[in-house]
C-alpha cells in the first residue's frame, strides 16, 4: 500500500498539537522544540510531494480514499494536482518559518502552538481535499483558531475587535458557500460529495448562474475580494507575527483556492456568466488596495493592504479563465504567499525592537539589522513585480491572460505596479535607510540585530523567491499541468 | 577549452559579473583591499571575453552570431535567447570596458564596499542582458533589473550634501529625491513598454525577436484577434504600441522633454555611478530604438520620424543651453549628455524617415554616426564625470566659480581634462568628431532644416565646453587653492582615464576597425 | 405481560427497580454516605443502558405493546438511551453539588422523571402521552425548586410549575378535542382516520395549535419560551443541564411522533410545516439575539438552548419523504444526540465552576484559562460545538440540518436563515471564550487559584468531551442510529 503521505501531512500538526498539550505549560523550550520538529517534518514531506509530482501524468496524485459516511456519500478523499501541490509546499514553508519567528514568544507558547497547529491542519486539509464535505470540515477548522490566536496574542489596541470581525466575516463567507455546496450536492443527485464526481455532474446553466455567486463569493471573502476585504487589514495588523504570516501567506490563498476548486471548477458555466463581475471587483482590489496601502502610516497596514492588492491579481487571473491567467494566478498564490510571510516577519522583527510601527518614527534600521534590510528589499522587489524574481513570473502571465479578455483592465491594473513601486520604495527608504532616531541608536531602547532563527527564516524565503524568479521551470510546468485540468472543465483557451 | 568558451561566450559574458558578485558576497566585509581588487580583476574577465568575441566576430555575416537559446519560461513562449550583431557587440564592448574602469574609479569609496561592488556587478549583468537579449521578455527582464542597483547606488552612495523640498514642505536628501525620481520615472515609462510587450506576447504568440523580425506581419489585424476587444483599429493599436515603446526608450536616452530625471540622477550619483549611467545606461534607450523600434515598426517610425527629429534638435539645443548656464560642474556634464544623445536620436530619426527611399543610404550613414556617437559619448561622458569626481574629491566643491586658474597647480589633470573635454566637443582628430560628422552628413539630405538647427547646438556645445575649461583651468589662480594646495591626479586615476583617452584618439584617427562592424550591422538593421 | 411487552419496557422497569433501591438505601445509609447514591444511580443507569442495548433493542419492524400504548421502535429506543445517558451524567454533576448530592430524593426524582421521558418517547397513545408528560414534568418542577432556602430556586420551580401546568392544560384540551372528533386515542389509528379524510382540516389545525402550546413549552420554542431563562438561572445547575437536554429532547420526540405520524396527510402537513418553519425562524432569531445581551452564563445558555431548538425545528420542517435521502428527521435526531452531549458538557463546566467560585456571572470566568487550562479547554470545545465548528459534533449536526433544508428546495431559504443565525450565535459563544482565554482575573493572585474537579466531574466531562469529538469526526454510527430512528417513524 502506498504510504499515505498526504494524510500524514494533514494530521502531523494536530498530532503535534495534542502532544504539545500534554507538556506542562512552563516547559517552554520543550514546547518550542516539539513545534519546530513537527513543522520541519511537515515542510520536508510537502517538499517531497512537490518534487515527486509527475508532471507528465498530471491529474490528482498521491490519492487516498477512505469511507466516512457512505450513507450520504461523504468520504475522506485526498489528492494533489498542479495547483494544490505548490500551495501545500507553501503551507509547509510558512509553518516552518512561522515557528522560527515565534521562537521568542513568551506568553503561554504551549497554547499558542496548539492553536497554530490546529490552523495548520485545517489549511493542509483544505488544500488536499477531494471531497466537498471534507473541504468544509477542514475549512472551518482553519477559521476558528484565528479568533483565539489574534484575540489572545495580538496587538492590544485592536485585537478583540479585529479578531471578532475577522472570524465573523470568514464564518459568514463559509456558511454561505456551504449552502451553495449543499445545493450542488442535491442538484447533482449523485449522492456523493466527491469532487471528482461532481466535476462531471453537469449542472444546468440556470442552476449555475444562481448558485455560483454563493460559492465563489463565499470563499472569495477569505481571499479578500472587494468589497468583502474589510476584515483583512485589521486582522493582519492585530494578529501576532506568525499568525499574520499564516493569514496573509496561506489563509487568503485558501479562500482563493476554494473559490477555484468549488466555484469555478464545479460550476464552470456559472464562472463564465459571472466573469465580468469578478474581473471588475478584482481590478478594484488591485488598484484600490495599492492606493490605500500607499497612504498608510502604520508599517503593518501598508503590508496588509498590499496583500489585498496582490490577492486581487490572483482573482483577476482566475477570472480570465485562460491558460496564462490561471497559470499566473497559481504561481502568484505561491509567490505572494512566501513574500508576504517575509514581510510580516520583518514587520514583527522591527516592532519587537522598536515598539512602534509608525513609519515616520522609524528609520535607518539597515544599520542594526542589515540582513533584514536586504531580505525586505528583495521582498519589496517581488511585490513590485520586478523581473528576475518570482513576482514577475507570476504577474506577467496574469496580465497576458487579461489582455486576452479585456485589454483595458490590463492597462488599469498595470497602474498599480507603479503605485506599488512608489510605496514600497518609500517604506524601505524610510524604515531601513535614512537617519535612525536617536533613541534607537543608543541607550535603553537601542535596537539590536535579529536572531539566527529569524535570519534562517528570511534566508529560506529569499532563496525561494529568487530561484522561482530566475528559473521559472521549477514551478510553472507543475502549475500548468493543474491548469490544463481546469481548462478542460472550464472550456477556456 | 577555447571551444567551450567560444560556444558559450555570450552566456559567460552575461553571467561572469554575477558570479563575481556571488564570490564577493562570501568575502569578509572588512577586507577593503581584497574586495576592491577582486571586483576589479573579476570585472576584467568579461572585458577579455568581449575582446575575444570581437576578434572572432564575422562582420559581414547576416543575422546574429554566437546565438544561445535555452528553455526558460515555456508556458508563455519565452526562451533564454542571446545573440550579437554589430550593434550589440559594440555596446557590449563599451559596457565591459567601462565597468572595470568604474570599479577602479570607485576605489575611493570607503563605506560598505562589498554591497557597492556587488550592486555594480549586478548592474553590469543587467546592462549586458539588455544588449544580448534576443527575446522581448528577456529584454524587459534585464531592462528592469538594471534599475535596482542604480537606485541603490545613487540612494546610498550618492552625494551626501544637498536637500530637496517635496510637496507639503517635507525635506529629503537630494540623493533620495534623485534616486526615487529616477526609479519611478523610468518604471512609469517602462509600464507602457510592459503592456505593449504583454500584448505582443498574446497576439503573436511568441517573444522571440528573430521570429518577430522575420515576419513583417508579426502584428496584424488577424493575430490581434487573440487579444481581447480593444475597440480600436489595427493601425491605431499598432501606433499606440509604437508610442509605448518609444516613450519608454525616450525616457532612458533621454529625449527632450522626458529628460528631467537625468540632471538630478547624474548629479547626485557617486562618481562611478554617473560614469556608468551616462556611459552605458543612456545607451540602453538608444539601443532600444535601434534594436526594437525601427525593425518592428518601420512604417510608424517613418511616419513619426519628423516629430522625433524635432525633439532631438530640442535636446541638442536646449541641452547645450542648459549646460552653458550651469554653475555646478557635474550638472553641466549631465546636461551635456542630453546634448550629445540628441545627435544619436537625430541620426535614428533620419534613418527611420529615409528607409526605403532614395536617401536610404544617407540614412545608413546617419545610423553609423548615431551608433558611433553612442560609443564615443560613452567614453567621453564617463571620462568627464570621472574628472569631475577627481576634482571633487580634492576640492569638495563642484561649483565652477570656486575654481579658477588651476592649470599650474595640477597640470596633468588639466591636460587630461582639456583632452577629454575637447573629445566631448567633437574636435577633429578625436572620436566625437567622426560620429557627429556622420550624423550630420547622413541627416542633411533627409532633415535639412533640423540638421541646420542642430548645428547651432554644436556651436553651443563648443561654448559650454570652453566655459568649463576656462573656469576651471584658465584665468587667474583662485587664491583659496593657492593657499590650500590641490593634490595632483594620481596613478590610479590616470589608469582609469588612459584607456578612454586612447580609444578616443584611436577612433578619431583611424575609425575603420569599429565603423566596419557598425556599418555592416546598420546596413541590415531593418 | 408477555415477554415481548416486558422487553418493550425493560428499561423503564429497571429504572423503577433502581429508584426503589435508591430510596431504600437512602433510608438506610447515614448522611455522609448518601453521596455514593450518585455513583449508584449513575452506574445503575449505565448498566440499564447496556442491558437494554444488549437485549431490548427493537426489531426491524416496530411493534405495539400494551394495546397500542407503547410503540417499540427505534425512534423511541434511541431517545430512551439518550435519556439514560443524560440522566447518568446529571447524577455525576449533582453528586458534589451542595444541596443536591447527598439527598436521596434528588436521585429518585431524577429517575422518575427519566422514566417519564422514556415513556414520552415511546408513547403511542394520547393518554399515555399525557401521563408520560406529567410524570416527566412534576418531578422536574420539584427538582427545579429543590434548593428550598434559595429564593431563586424556589421562584424557578414555581414559575416552571405554573407555566407547565398552564401549557399542559391547553395541550390536554387539544388532546380531548382530537379524541372527540376521531373517537380514538391511539396515535396510529388517528393517523389512519386523518389519511382517510375523516377529520376536517380546520379541526386538525386547531387541535394541532393547542397541542403545540404544550410541546412548544417542552422544547422552549418561541413564544412558549419565557420560562426558560428564569428557570435555568434559578434551578440548580445540574438540573438546568438536564432540563435543557433530556427534557427538551423528550419534547422533540413527542413532537416528531405526533406531527409525523398523526398529522401526516398532505394538506395538513402543508399547514403545519409552514407553522413550524415560522416558529423555527422566530425561535432561532429571538434566542440568538437575546443571548447577545446576557451577562449571566446560565441565562446565556438558556437563550442559546432556545436558539438550538430552532435549528432542530428546521430538520423537522424539511421533510421530504419521497426524497431519496429523507434527511429531515435523521438530521433532527442526529442534532439532538450531538446537542445533548454538547450542552451537558457546557452545563457541567458551569456547575463545576459554580461549585468553587459560587458565581454564574460571565465576568467571573475571566482568566479561567490560566487558572484551570483543562477546564477552559473543555469549555472551548463545548462552546465551539454549540457554535457549529468542526471537528465537533455541532458542526456536523448543523451541516446535516441545513442540508435537509436545501434538499427540499422549497425550504432552502430556511437554511439561509439558519446559517445567518449561526453567525450571531458564533459571536456570543466566542465572547464567552474571549473572557475565558483573553481576559485576566481582576486580582492577579486569583490566577493561581485553580478550579479543582472532583472525580465525578472529571469522569463526566472527559466522557462528554470525547463524545463531542467522536460525534464530530466518526459520525457514522450515530448517523446510522438517527437513520434507524427516522425510518421507524412511519
């Protein structure tokens, strides 16, 4: 029997969480080491899956199928394709770097890692799900730990408000999608929640036109689509660093991914019908997000809104329903995921030392933390879509896809590139270069360099972004094989 | 061994600087001498390779030589495709020559040498990539890559003094302002280029330049069908794409009125930064015109050539006037770049206009002049900026009025300055004369009025160059320097200037070795 | 008394025996030892459950016993086992409660009430039904007011009794009308008569509404819910837990049987489904909305229970007997099973906390996660299950109930309403968790004071928590039972 690697990946975090729960609360080092071990295992396994995926064969690989409730056709079915394999890897990377970044967390690390790992299991579960019920099951598991993580360990000023807003928003989105999914289940008449079977179900156009928005927009809320993006910036800012990394890096991809898997792939005719609405909203995301980011004074809010903008690009790519657009969106989910994880990690490092995130109050940090400055600059270049890095590899095909559909949107969306460049440069210039305020330089509040753990985390991410940028073949063919499958369902070009 | 080198020479030339940068990364930050010399010696390797390339290049052959094509981004039909013809070879030679000289010139930098050298070498890769690319997407990648190191070089190692005021009264360091303006201006300009390239990719289904060149209908009403609805006619769309390309390159050259980023960037950049900026980076824009705009859009180029020629003449005249009016030595040289690059654009415009008509040959002559001017200006501008840097390091001022009568104090420097300045002016016997003559000779039958006007510019060029020489070297000796003394130019600095001066002389006296190569390429350009 | 008849009411007989036994030992044992009566009762109940599952399972075809008084089918059986379980847990919770644990009467009353509930679940006759309801309710009135020196408890008992008496009177009137028009008290014969159209629809609707007063009271549906917050708050916490779970479930069992068996004609079904749907919407919405404002945890849980009843009613409405899956009743029964386990967990935590801290104010729970991480975690699981989060039973239950609504297509909007209500519910459940996990105690020293759990609490809570997770992950067996129960109705 084939080794059930996907199930192991999915359940490793929660098993580790249970083990951590049994460690006494004051043994913080044991807790951290266990967490790191689990994260390393998950990352290595997900990397193994990524590199062992057979691109020529395509389709869903590493499949496992266990009956769960045959009476209703619910099964525990997992598998990865070209789109989900990079996302599984992404989750592994973010989990690993997140644990490294949280090494210094001192207030109840045990509970923190338990909730973080429940979140990780939920996320892994969604990415590998091939059963609709199971997808929802793990989707909700990924939602509720956010509330606890943000409200307990988050930024004191806004954590309660942001945590509740985020949780309610995401829950609303998911339950609306649930109703849509249930409608699909009954309409198909197949007595099965199995997504591969539902792909063949053939829903009537009228059905799809009505139910597609439920499912797509329900999930896209988590993807941050305008106008349901409001939870995201506050949630980002209020969350502790590792949670922000997860939130922007992985969770938002979860929403986009689910809207693709359940919305677009299962109701392709509905996708075509609603295409223009999604294109329009996504364009607003891209441009508006960039504008708002440009005027923020809080460092973390800048990044938060830039996430809204970049996720807009993902959904723009989806909405084109073209080979290039979907490929670009697939790569962008990965590229933006790691990049934003890096961003939030850096923000956390700065804040931990400076105790402020107001850009006018910061400055000259490259003197004290040079590695961080370089890493953030590389991340910033990825964000701008600078060629030679993964951001360009992702954004270029998306734009090509948009050209195929409506060139005007490409031109409007391209404006965001310049806006992004300007605020990224401004932020880098202000925070890392320039003059350092006196009190950070010497004395009690002097800022020190970051730890080895932090540097390793940042280094790993930088290498990945550069590798994908310089050598796209390491990711693009894989994503393309997944796109091929989607195009077969959607009937696009 | 030799075979390996020759077979992969372009890839080597392109990536050796990056490799050297990688080596530098692992060297200890404190070993200043080690870092400097490693960077310098490392940068000589691409020079040796490009000389080898030059010697093995067959000038008369059609098409591109030493081609390399590898799979790169197959999903969107873009490949890693390199190749040289006479035009790009000339530029590659210029780049690989100037870089070591710039690095040698940068030996005076004390702060964060490692980062500086790494950035410089990465910049070299970016520039070389633009010249060597035969794939539109790859071209764009390297085009943008060149921006980042330049931004940091200006921002971090640029002149420390000086402030600019922004909207809302906030004051920033001049170098911050200059670097930001440079980056955003150029990026905004390349935005149109990006969009046009995206459209081409979708329509034509390929980014490969060789394929695009070989098909006169590379963009047709038919393959525009691949693109979504634009609601405009084919002619209009192609014209817009043309202008998108033109604007991006016009900003880089820079063509008046897109030149406003240049004085600030040049002035605030560190010496070597200005050298390479004026020496090579501006040529990227002109190269873009020659390599992409003329072959891909011959009809549009012909149609709008008069407009371009007009702008070129404006650049020549106003650039010279502005240079004349400067008190800041470096800013004067910066404006002189605008002035000299104007000739390049005039030549290009003339050739575009004359293509396919009875004056086609004159057009080729003008092109020869343009390309040679690119090379020559690279040498002379780099030289001038370096000399500004030399005196600034000693005097800590760039104000021309602070100098005066320095010739007796620093005769060697004075001699070199006169030589280089006259080379910039276009004195017969030095390279600048040949290229400017060719441009004027070629453009005269085509754009008589414009060419005549540009002669005014030539006259003004003489004016500002002589102003410089007079203000710095001649006249009564400035009391201040008499008391404080001024150090003479040293050996290292002479070594930096020597190759530039030698080449200026060589080209001025016997230009055939380079003109042949250029000519063969220009005959077949489009 | 044939063997079949005995087996049909074997659990009830055994309960009676156990009650007598407890009463005897209560008289014989000295006061300190009487706490062990709790162990005895709980253990006895679980034993009865085991024995019943072993030998007294109903067959594939439902049978009538005692001349149609009792219907021995899976619906009744499932509920009866649930009641036994609930009662056992309640005993464990009550054992260490100050005024309850050492009183033998408490256990006896509990047993008698459980007996009544069992009879409610398997009643096949209107008279039996009424007797069973009263047998259930009267001990519950006493149990609610058990703590005689506490004003709130007395008030609770009194209020409960008055309300209960009033509603059961109205219900009895409805029963009598039904008998008058049909000439029979057997539910199943009634069903026949209705199907043959012998009874006018207007009469049916009228009597139905009268009966709904009584049933609605039992399940605390709006507008018969007014007693719930006060009674839950005033009654001793273990009793409140029992009320909110077993008693409510018994009400649902009766509601299911009466509505789906007796009133199963097409015309009349249309009227009552609309009516129940309306009640469901108001119940969910009112329950959730009013819960938002509560500062006392027992009142919050009371409103939460009211809302939960609303969700279950969705399942009741979404009947499509010709639909392939017939999720309606199945999902309602499954929900009840999950709900009983979950709500008992939460009430158990409240009881354990109250025992040590003496307070039921939500604010008193501040810093619980630092004082007793384990107890806080159990509270977390319970609250999240109520909210409908995986991997807990509440999630699966809600999904099934909403699926049932979507299956019918006509009632899809009800699923949407339910879903929106779940969001409101999430808000206040999370607020409680916020207090438990985020807020710190007012006095920093208090953080060092843990909430010790005595053995009965520990056992009960662990079993319940495991149950929640089990129902949420390996839901196959429970769903199967729910299916058997639903199938046996018709």
